[in-house]
C-alpha cells in the first residue's frame, strides 16, 4: 500500500510537531536552493519556529537586497491597485515593514560583532566570514591609502623646510661674509690711522732738547751739529726757528 495523504492540520504532539518541523524545514530549504540554481531565480526564505528561532535562505546571501526589491515591487503594486494611500491600514503595513527591516539590520549588526551566532548554519557562518573579510580588506585598503597620502604630504613639507633651511643658510653665509669684509676694512683703516699717528708723534716723543747741549768731549760740536741736522730733518720749520731763537 502506498503512503496515505497527510491531513493538513496542527500536530498536537509536541515532539512529533518538532520532528516534522525539522524535516520539512530542511526540505523547504533544499527546494528553495534547487529552484534558485535550476531556474536562476532570486529566492528569499524566512522561517520562524514556535520558539521564535529564525531560519532563512537567500540567494548568494543577499537577503537585504531581495527584501528591498520586494518592498519596491509591493509598493508599485499598491500604487496601481490602491487609490487611497492615507488609510490607517497602509500606515500599519508600512510600520510593520520598517520594524522588520530594523530587526534584520540589528540582527546583522550583532552577527558582524560576533554575537548571536548559535542560530547560524555552517554556510551562513562561511558567508558571514566572507563578508567580514571583504569589509576588512576595504578598511585596510582605505587605511593604507590614507597612510600613503599622509607620508606624501610629510615628504612635501620636509622638502619645503629643507629648501627654506638652505635659503636661510645661504643668507647667513652671505651676511657673515659681508661682516668679515666690513671688519677687515675697519681693521685696515684703524691700522692705517695708527701708523699715520705714529709718524707724526714720533719726532715729538723722541725729541731730547738737552742732548745737543749737554754732550761734552772732543767731538761735542760734531755730535751737536749731527743731532741738530737730524732734528732739522724731522722737526717742522716753525719749531726749528723757535729752538734757534
């Protein structure tokens, strides 16, 4: 005898109901996968158990994109079939959709943070790991880009500072050269002035008026006359006239 037709009604036995849910859920997920592969269709399946546990299947783990597409299509259909969009029923439906959307986003956020992972299957965990790795690659790429830009900016600033430093060093060297030349010129002028003063002051300092008259001996007259000739060659004429008088 073949298998009898199963009557579709709620299974009263709790254990049998849980076993049937587990078997049919697996078959439903398998059928959803088969139709997505065979017919190249985007499939999104969401199942909540009696305990509130979530089970889902989506093509290439893009449940958010499927839900967004569903919302767009359902909104377009409501636009065609409904003339009054301000009815309380439409607001209630929109609120329910937004609430469900928020729950999905919060659940995904917990998954990305490494929380509430017990309800995920192996495939879902692998998809989550792939998404996290892809996000980390984008983050590292952006970080490296910012680091390269920062290094390039610092190199430009360093080059500008080096150029400014070289310019200031050149100006300092030119200023030191000018000061050295000015100091050398002042020293030469000072030495020339001292030599001129020494030539003018030496006859007066070396003048010994008593030697021409106090020298005694046989050659007194010769020494006196020679000294007088030396004095005449050095002393100015007005002083000679004064001494002769």
